[in-house]
C-alpha cells in the first residue's frame, strides 16, 4: 500500500490512481484518471483478482501532466522479472537521466520523474545480484525528493531519499504482514499499526524471510530536510510524521501566529480543512472564541492541487459556503495555511464580506511563498506568487480585500513540529535549498514540448 487506498484515507492526490497486484510473480494491474471509487469499481477490482502483494498509488501531478503513461504504479517487465514502482516527490536531475537513457536506446512512455527512476533501477539490476543492490546503486545517481515503493515477484522494497523530503512509514497488520504508506492515517484506515518512519536514506526490504534494513545512504538528523509544508498543508491532521502529530503541529502554528500577529476581533475561523487546526491554536492563545464560519462541500477535492488555475477558481466557487449567523456584523480573523497566487483567499474574503462580516483579518500559518519548489510542491514559478508581486503584507491585504494580513515567521515555522526526528526544508519560503538545483532545470518543459527534442536537449552528431 502506498500513499492512500481511498480519497478519504490520507489524500495526497486526486487526479489519477492505480494498483498492481502480485500473485506469486504474476502481475495484474489497472489504473486510470479520476478518484479511487470511480476508477476501481467492484467489477474492476474483481477482474484484477487477489495476490500475496499489492502496490497502489494516488497521484497529484507537479510534473508529467495527466498522460496515462504517467499514472502509477509503473509496471515494467524486463529480463530479470516484473517490477512495479510508485513514487512521491520530484527529482532535480530527471531531465539528465532521461537524456542518458534515451540516447542509449531507452523508450519512455510518459513524462514523469518516476519513469527515470524505474529506468535507472532496471539498468542497475542487469548488473547486480539483487534488486535491493540495484536500488542502493540507483540512490547514488538520482537526486532530489523520492519516497518510493518497489514491488518485485518476491519482495517489497521501500526507499527514501537521504534528505527525507517526503514522508514514508512502515506499518504492520495484526497477522504479521507489513505495509508501507506515505502517511500513518492510511495505516489506521486499513487496520494496520505504525511501526516507525522509514529513515531518510534508508532501504527497507520486505520478503518471506522477514524485514531488513540497508542504511548505506542514511544521514544524520542535521542533514535531513523534510518539507515543512507537510506539517502545514499536505499531510492529514490525523497523521503522525517523524514522531510529531500533524494536528498538534498546526495548533502550534496557530499559537505562534497569535503571538506574532494579534488583532482585536470577535471570532476566529479556519478555512477548511488545513486552516482549522491553526485557527483553534490561534483562538486558544488569543482568547478570542473559535467558531465555524465556512462549511466545505465534501464532494469537492483540494483546490490547491487542481492542475490548472481555472480549475482551482471553479472549485472554490462551489467548495465553500459561509454560515452567515456566525459571521454577520462581526470582526473576523480568518486563518488559512498559505497564500500562493492570492485568488482563492480573495474569493473567500469576498464571501465573508457578502455574509456581513464587519472586518476580515487574514492570518496565514506559513511564511510567504517567494521561491519555486523543485521537490514536489506545486510552486513552479515566482511569476505566479503574490508575495513576489508585492513588497509588503499590507499591499497584499489590499489586493485580497482583507483589513489586515499576517504571515507566520520562518523562525516560528521551524518550531511548529518540535521534537521531530528530522530537520526541515523551507526553500519555498527562504530560497535556501538543501540540494543543489541545476541552473538549467526546466520544470514541465518536456510536457510542453513533447516530441520536440530540439527543445528538450541537443542530440550530438
């Protein structure tokens, strides 16, 4: 099990999903665009059949688009046997790897980073005595963010990049079977208990012989850098990541926000869902009553991870509704997890104004987004970031229609997950990246120029 088995069980993607089932070395699989219940009907699941191992994935594309060839898990048949691969994260040298393998005759069916990882593993496997050895060598070559699960005929192998950008955890069922997931909440949903997090740089091998760990790429805590946005937005609040409850981390963010940006008001509300915990923390620290001001349509997915701006705006229009009785005539503090482009929060502020809010003060439980992310968060261009277009919070407040605006400081952001087993990456806020990003990196460039190889790389005579 990878990422989540159902949209309600730890959403990390809503565009597409897939599953590969291993029945003693015979692989069957199915995948498609859409939510899990739409892609996996009862009849389809019955057709896939049963097996002794399975690997599933739900996808949120930062690169690769909605091409069917990019839906995971990728299932590959090669001379050493079948394998299926699922991946969360982005590589910073995917273009380089793709160029290398295409120039040596490799044929890629999609445009995602995952296929570059799969090709690297297969090429190493041809020269190695085991798949885990091939994975160990692959980790010397791939760079960036990757939490992966690999299924072969006889083994399940989980591996995480040495920085630990994206979460990955190990669970166990009551009957002794092991499972791997991005988040602990998915383990809870299927009746498994969490054993521990997969360490940054660790390779975990699960087979009939039991479980073993390879730690040749493991780093110290000081050299790790999980994405701090996992605690702010990505992860489900009922997950525990690196020993810290996501819910409590968001509550702490609200507490720090109240200390850094106090304001007189009548009610504190949170923007569902990831702003609610921070709003509770803000209310508790400030003494201002917490209330429900916005109701979310549960049949609408996350607007932030919709693939286009038009889709994001359309989703907001039908996603939220205001409880007028709680808002009308009141000074409102609205807490959200972030402001990226500014369009979503401007729409929400307008909804509150239309419901009769006397004042709307926006507080954000993250620092301003000012830089691109190359490791799996959809912050791809400074041109689209409102914090790069205006010099101050006061200017942004005017643009979104709020009476005031306050962001959480970077220093406080590093303290929201106190006691975590890792350090944090704040590159999208600070511009400081723990992994060197090539100057020529061209995120999504191959998607836009698919088939135009002169735009992708120069082919030498």
